[in-house]
């Protein structure tokens, strides 16, 4: 027998497979072509892009350009700004800035966190090394480790539970909770909460839940009604890498948690993620519009929209359903910049915005109606949301901002 000759049964089988593949391919072409055309026509549309910006720096009256905290105050029609060298209040009507430093009674010069009580108008300040302060009636009340139950004087974040008249603080030695009615303090550490580490980096209070972003312990959820804890940790228990996609939180070193519409958004130094109560979705700089995996903060506007403060720009997931993003970056020279629209990792459009964020190192962010306020390492960027709309709109109906 010729060793180079294939057996007849193998030749017949190969022929059947080839013919079958050809027939399937032909059928696919007939059925998939109209589907492809339909998919092309069903373009989900474009997100809103902020193209009108103003920048606020020491030239305009800020005490320092290194911005750690920013909080819109609709009642006073102003914006509170925490800097490396004092507190500032920007009046939106007059565009004037009033400042407070240690000479004016501010207990500590570095302001790292701000929240405003809408019922009383009191402004609560986290101080980097100086504890906690309440600004009310032109006077500062000071809380620190020596005169109160504050866990540590390095306060990274402050959040108010106005329903229960409580103030939550994230510190380097656990979380603290102050009752403004009774003055009682509660401290949460590894002794009474599921913290593998006690370095608390951020806190969010909303809808009877408190979320703590903990350095090395992921995100902890506290139910204010049941007083029970729930921990969100990496399922694969790997510190350095992510073994499986979308199976849980992207990393245990978290920097912020933002809870809106029963959706939890999380930022970390190793990517970001979203959890809707059933499904996780991870976001990384190589597969979406996230400018960098190194993220300092996150702020959600809805269950579909969240903005992330990275070291390489401001990344906004504008529509989670389609993974449509807008990334804002500065050129670093003329303080002008651009906005890049991406769907997944495909660039849909690039928009020259002129003025943009003052610097690509983003630290904090807040929403003010349709406007956006971004704190950077070189000043504040104010995105004016004229004509803002949530989600996406067909390209032919989107007006030029």
C-alpha cells in the first residue's frame, strides 16, 4: 500500500466536512448580512460631551492649587474647595472666592474632605493630620484624638447620614461615627468590622447604607437598619493580578465607593468596577475609556453614569449598558484639551474642547445639577452642562455643545 495515500473513508469524511462548512458558510452569509446591516442602523448614539469649561486657580483667589476636596452647595449657590493650604468658597454668581486659613481660625491648613448638611447648612471638614472640623456660623469647632472619640487625626473622607444626624469619617485607624445629637462616638476597626486593614480611604452614605473604601480590605457595606456588615473582596484572593474577568471587585486596595440607584461603583489603584446587585463589571485602561488604572476617586451620577479621577485624566462612563465613555485630558501646556468618546475600546469621536481640566492628575469631583466640578493637582475645572442629557442620543439629534 502507498503510505502517502489517504484512506478512502478519511477522504470521504473530509469532503463531507468541507461541503458542510461551505453550505453553513453560505447560509450564514444569507442570514447574517441583513443582521449586520440592522446592527449598523441600530447605533446606540452619542453621550453628552462637556465642551464649555472654566478653570479656577490661585490667580483667581484660591489659597492653593492642590485640590483635595470639592463640594457643591446648591442652597448657598456656591462650591466649597479644600486645598493644601486652606478652605475656599467660590460664589457662583459673583465668581468671587472667600478663603479661610489657620490665621482665620481653620484648625489645620490641609483640607482633604468636605460635606455639607442640607438641613443645617453646617460644613464638615476632614483635615489631613488635624482631625475633623465643623464650620457653622463663621466658627470652627475642632474634633481630634485628644478631645473626642475620633479614631485618628488623618481624615481622608467625611459623609453625612442626615436621616440619623450622624457624621462618618474615614481615617488611617478605622472609621468613626459621630452623633451630632448626643455627641456619642462609635469606632469601627478590625475588632468590630470585617476589616483586614484599618486604613479607611473613603466613605459614602446613601439609602440607609454606608460604604467604606478600605485600603487592603476592599469595600465594606454597613446596613444602618440591621447594623450588619458585608464585605466585597476579590474572589480569587490574588493581590497582584485579576484571574477571572467580572467575578467581583477588581482589587482590595480601593480608593472610593459611590452608591446610586442601587448600583455600586468602585475605584482603585488597579482599575474600577460596577456592581448592580447581581453582576460585576470591571473597567481597565486597555478595554474602555478609563484613562488609567490608577484612580484616586469616583463619583456616580446615576446607575448608568460614573466619573473616575485618575492620574492621566478624567474618565466618565456615560452609559454602562453600552460601555460608552468620555475621557477628558489636558495638553499640559495651554490648559486646553480634548474629549475622546469610546465604546468599549473603539474610538467613536474626538472633540477639541478648548479649555478643559487644568491638569490630568484628578483628585476629586462633584456634581452640581448639570455641571461638573473637578479638583486637580493644579486647580479646579468647572464643566458647564448646558444642554446636558443622560445616556445616549442618536448622532443626528445631538446638538453641538
